[in-house]
């Protein structure tokens, strides 16, 4: 594994249909395919794997999980099946101080990973592992786990949070291009400003933002992966938004790179 410090990504993944769509969002994230240094492995913090305690996929050939239903048949024919790495999973579990991470050899890779990575690393040749979200801890605890992952960046591991800063399916519109809700725009812009200003305390304490927080983050599993990415920013590094939009009126696709 090389000495290069790998960048950090947060990708708003939105609808599983983005795996097959060609839109402004997919065009922007595809640009990462030529911009990123080649990683030894990718560790995805997934909005779609909620557990008791923190777990990491450790199988050598993880299954591709189609963790959604009711979508067009075409989506279920998409294959993205990179290898896993029991060795890297063990290294992560052993080297991350202050966070107990349990290997899980049976868990596969869900669409928070594959629907995004097929655009960014299309060759399926780089090991992909997923990290779960411990549903029993608070945002500040997730942020601390993110900090504890920092050393992995110096071991060639590309860490990618995959979720959505604003994610409310209960009031979303079927049409991707509908005008965004005012509260979605307000929350997304405020989070973006906090990210640029390294105001991580306010991001962790987003529930204090009042009514817009209740609408924007009715449940926190899509928001939390962004906190992991923010926690990994080192002194002197730059955070750059690689895409900004709101799909379906209520889903922020804001995505960023830290390098």
C-alpha cells in the first residue's frame, strides 16, 4: 500500500436509478474516475447498513445486494461485483483505535456503494468494503469513529461516505426535476456553509436547527455518512463540492471531495 494520502469522498447517492441514469449528477461524479489516484481499496460508509455495533464486510467475494424494490427490471440486471478483502477488513478492525469494528464475512455490498462506484471505478478490479452504521450511538459518536478511521487514508484506502444530506422520501415528488422544497434548499445550503467553514459542531448538532431539520433529516442514516467524511478532513486540506442539486424536491445530491 502506497504512502499517498488518499482523498475522502461524500457522495449523495439518491435514487437507485442513478446507477443507470445519465444526468448532470452522474456526469459530475464520473469525472472522479480520471481525477482520483488509484486506491488499494475503497471503504464505503453506507446509509443502508444499520447494525448494533460497527461492522465491516470481510468476505473475499461479497454479493451485490439489490436492496430496493419496485424499480424497472433493467436496474436488477446491472452487475457491479468487485472483490472484497478479508486482509484489509482485518487491518481496518485492528488498526482503528478507539472504535470496535467487527468483521462480517456474509454481508454483501448494497446500492449505496455499487450504484455510485460503477460510475467512479467502473473496472470492478479494486476491493470494496462497507462499514455499517451503529444505530445505537449519537451523531457525535459517529463523528469520533470517522476521526478514528483517519490513518487508513495513509494506507491507500479511499473512504467514501454514501448517503444524502437532505433525505425525505415521505414528501418527495416522483419527478426528479421538480422544484425543490424551500426547507430542503435552506438545510442543504446551511450544511454546505458549515462544511466549507469546518463548523463540524453545528453539523453534529443539526437537530438544533429547528423545523427544517425535522423535515430534512426525519431519520439520520443518510445524513450520518456525511459526518464521517467531514471528520476525516485534515488541517490544511480543501473541501470542494463536486455536485450540488436537489432531486425529487426533497433529496440533496450535494457531493464533495476532501484532498
